[in-house]
């Protein structure tokens, strides 16, 4: 029996086997493996190449098994380039290749590397039909594989794991899990019809998007926090800003378009993080000092954030403006007394201010009590306006 379903001979067999190499999903784990090596500093090419090969075979196993299950067992796909025998050959070959790489890594590094390498094959082999039927494992399987690739790539170079690669692995686990939630929402109706319990099916369409936002947002926040604390290079914040811009653009798109944007944005995110780690472009560059504005420094920041808040509220509509004004009117008296008291007892000082006072507190503090809630409520109203339909179907608004 031939390996290929369409055609015979060596060329057809090679073509069928090669059809399961999907670059869109294959390249990120391989890049993550080398990213882990770069995190280690100077690295050995042989150990890095063997680990990348192991990751390749693990992902290839996932592609072959997933295609086999979807076509031959579930009947989801209309066609498949590999015969049943071809799928078995592909799985056997990938598994043997993975085992050979794992054995080589044990010799090159130590047996501890298996704890980070072997799980990637299990994630691939059991993705379908076991893991992809559970909302948690269906969502975190691929992102967890990326995280393990980073940690494994670092381990084979250093023989251990450190805080920085663990932090980067956590970031990618969170961010890519959020992207996967949106990706799975594309097939909401079909998954629901066959009882496939993705996050969108279990939580509902709108709640799935909110969870995706939370996961991506937390991941990007950790990048910024890591840059501030010195765990990550300073340029890592630029990577977070770039991907955050993609997230904002994708927020109002359909699941299919949002997934396309986010996947491509994730490539840029990883590339910028590689630049941050390998070249450290902003190392030694001091932060911009807005203190040059002297007594107008505090006022200038309030004008900046106040303008941003005003733009958000105007875009959200008149009702949003009215609700915000009412909330600020209620909060203001409490904030005024609180602010006066903390200044009076010396809790904090404001050196870079104009010196103008009104009702016993600096002018800037009055503006602060207006700008901050307006900024918060402006973001709240914007997010509420951009929420997906509250119903559980992506077609609920039609």
C-alpha cells in the first residue's frame, strides 16, 4: 500500500510526507528552541541543532496524527494527502527521529534534559483525539510546547534552568494561549456541533474573547515589568508595545482575521525579543527626563493623559461622557478630602508643580482627581463598546 493517497512512486511518497510540514506552525517552536539557546549567551551549534531537530519531530508527529484523526476517524477533512499506511510510516519515522535526538541530547548534556524534551512529543502525539477535546489542554497544548522549546533550548546549552528563560516561557504560554482561544473561536459552530469543548464552546463566544484579552494582556504586562526590574532587556518593552498595537487592531476583527493578525504579530514579537536579548539596543540608554519642564512637569503629564481620556470618552459617545462626569462628581469630594489629608500629614510631596493652590491643595491635585477616573472610565467604556456580542454565537449580531 502506497504512502500517498494520490499517486505512486517515490516522488508522490515524499510529497505526501512533506505535506505535513506546516511552516506556520512549525517555525515558531523551532525559533523558540534557538531563542532559548540565545538566552544562554554563547551556545554550541551541535546541541542546539539536535534540540531543534527533536522539536521538529515532535511537531511533525502532531501534524501527522492530527491529520490522520481528522480525516480517517472524525471525517472532518475532505481530503488528506497521506494514506493510512503513510500516516503510520510518518508517525513511526518521526517518533524514531525524536527518540534518536533525545538519546543524543542525553549524551551531549545529561539525562535531566529529557524532562523538558520528552513532554513535547507527548503533547504532539496525544493532541488528537485526546487533548483537543478538553478546553484547557486544547488551548495550552501548542503554547506549552513553545514554552518547553524555550526552556529546553536553554537547558541543552547550560545544563539548567534560570529565572529569565522561565519568565520568557511563561510570557509565551500566556500570550499564545490567548491567541489560541481566538483561533479556536473560528470553528465555534462546528466544534459545538461535534461536542468539541473549546474555550469558546464552554465559556461562550464573548467570554472567550475576554479571557483571551486577559491572557495576552497579562503576558505583555509581564514583559514590561520584566524590563523595568531588569529580568528582561529594556528593549523587550518595545516588543510588547509592537504586539500590543497588533492586539488593538485585531480586537474588533473577526476571529479568522484576528487570528491571522495575531499569529503574524507573534512572529514580530519573538523577532524583537531575539533582538532585545542578542543585541540589547537600549542598554545603558537613560530614560527620558521630563523633569526638564520644571514646575510644569506634573501639569504636562495631566494634560497628556487628560487629552487621551477625552478622546476615548468622545469616541465612546455622549452616554459614556455623561456616565463618566456623574461618577467623577461623586468620587471627587471623597478624593479631595483624602488628598488634603495625605498631603497634610506628609504622606507624599510634589516638588515639580506650579505652586498654585486651590482649596488647600495644589491645582495639579484637583486635575489629578478628574483625569485619573476619566482615563480609567474612558478605557472601560472603550472596551465595553468593543466587546463581542453577549450571545454565545459569533453570528449573534446578524
